[in-house]
């Protein structure tokens, strides 16, 4: 009987040790998970910042493309349709009016000389 009690106590100690090991592993895994979540959040924040920056640069490039396209359009209209220039003497300013009826636009360029 006493031998059974010793074996039972031994089994209980082994069981408690196994539970403690399991709890320690769970704590360690939770800490690792927490660290990974923090790292993931930092990466997501960085990604959002970079995406926003890329969008800004993309808009800037589109603006440059539009400006370059407008310049080419103006040059083409000047070559094919002529232009109207109105100047003011004394102020040294000249204005260039481009009528683009096919686009429903009037472009006014101000050139201060």
C-alpha cells in the first residue's frame, strides 16, 4: 500500500511538472506571438506610409504628364491654328489666348517679360 502511495505521489509530481512545462511553453509562445504582432503592426504602418508616399509621387508624375501633354497640345494648336496675342504696353506683360473649340477650352498663358 505504501508503495502505491509513493507511486501516486511520484505520478502527481510528474504531472505537475508536465503542467508547469506546458504553462511555461504557452507563456513563451504568447510572448513570441505578441512580439510578432508588434513587428507586423510596425511593418503594416511602414507599408501604409510607403503606399501613401507612392500615391503622392504617382499624382505628381501624372501632373507632370498632364502638363507635358498640355504643352504638346498647345504647341500643336499653335502650329496648326495660329494664335492670338494681346499685349499691354508699359507693363511689359503679354497674354496668349488659345481657343480650343474642339475641347471647349480657352487657354490663357501669361508671360512677364
